[in-house]
C-alpha cells in the first residue's frame, strides 16, 4: 500500500477520519509541508486543511512538484478545495461540492472556507462562510426563514470578519431587519441542523483516497 499523508484540522475530527482511512495525519498544511511529505515518501497526499493568514499558505509550485514526482495529490473541503480548483488542470485531483463551487466560479475568495480553531484541540471557534451558505439554504427550504431573510443574513455574514463569524453574531449583525421571532427560530434551527459542508467534503475526500490506496 502506498504511504498516504493527509493534512487535516478542523474540517473533520481525527477519530472519524481514521475510521475511514488509516493514514498518517498531519496538522493543517503550511508552505513547504507538501514538499516534506514528498521527501518522506508519500505516494498519496490528501490536502484538506491548510493555514490561510497565520502563516504562508501551501504554494502552487509545491503541489506541481509533487505531481511531477508521481505523487497523487487530492484536495477537498478547505485549502484543498481552493488549491484543487486552481491546479486540477495540472494534475491535482479535486473532490467535493466546495471544490466544484470554486471550480465553476460560484466561490472566489478563500474567505469562504477560512475559520479560526483551537490549535490544541482542533475545535472550530468560528463558522466558515460556506457552511453558513448551506445552512441558510436549508433553513429557507424548510420554511424557517424567507428568501429575504436569507439574503439579509448572508449579507450580515459577509460583513462579519471571518474569525468572528458565529450564528449568534451574524443574527446580531442583521439587526432589526429580521423580526425577533424569526431570529430566535433561525438560531434554534442552526443549533440543531446547521450544515457542515466542509466536513461532508472531507469525508468524501478520505473515502476517495481509501479507494486509491486499495488499488
């Protein structure tokens, strides 16, 4: 079996990841980490989480260098989705809905998937905008909010700096444009039924790699 190294952080808890794919898991990738993985003998690299603003992000050239050495590089969910949309024509493999949304131009900014997390536990401390988008769609689909409420809350979410995005802060930013009863209903809905699209894509990515690793 090829040596598989996966860069994973807050998108998916380690225990769940290991149940899908036995692999060597490393923290969110920063610049140079993929080159080190290649040097360490990786035959497959899964890029799910990576740093954005704290340190230098994974460079395009290191992904290309890995591909040229015959390493299969698969991206999804977060930094992996962003880079895969930029590099899939050069050999990187993109997996999941977030990758597809970046690829077709529906998403543009890395702000969509950025969040802050506890470096010790990996626990997310803010909500990525992409998850908020899917939660708002679901809430509207189930009649919790109207289309106008949806638009107002999405605009509010975009106005909040990414490290501070939580559903409570977003509703507060929307203010009195949203009726109090609707605000309460939406917060109750988000507490129980929020969509974690990044997690879903991370799972799909690991399942894909598991299939490759068995070949």
